């Protein structure tokens, strides 16, 4: 069986980035659970303001959460349906952005059978 594992990485040299002012923000959020009912956009700062807005925009270096444009949202929604939740974030340079909260995760690495160490839980 072939499994593709990937991560979206926005190029901060070509596109603007968003950084949350409270660096602890991700500690207890975006844990594959719905959060739309209590969602409030956190305070943030836009970096590289002179750059373009990408369809996948970096939100906090090191975070697994990305911001997506309405165009990317539609495509992902068509593919993933209820397995992803889109949270309204902000409109930056006339581009509406949404925080993408992945609701369904599946274990694809058998940590017991690998020589590596399982990642620490938060």
C-alpha cells in the first residue's frame, strides 16, 4: 500500500504570513475536534505585507493549521466534506481567509513497529 503524507508549507519569501500574537494559542486548539460554535478569530499580525496572499497562507510558523482562501476552501470541501471545518478568519488584501480545522485523523504510522519514537502528546 502506498500512502502519501504531506504538509502544506507556504513560501514566506513570496507570500505574506499571519502570526498570532499569543504564541500559546495553538496549545489546546485544533485537536481534531469541532470548534466553530465557540470560534473567535484571535489577535494576529500580518507579516510581509507587501507580498501576495496565497491560497494556502502560513499561520504561525511551526503550526499545522493553515489559512485557506475561498477558492481553496471550495476545493477542499468538495474532497473532504465533513472531515474539515472552515472557520472565518479575516479578509486580507480583498482575499477572504478561513482557518482550516481538520476533524478526522487516521493513524498511518505503526509506532510500535518502527525504530523511531512516537511523538510526544501535548
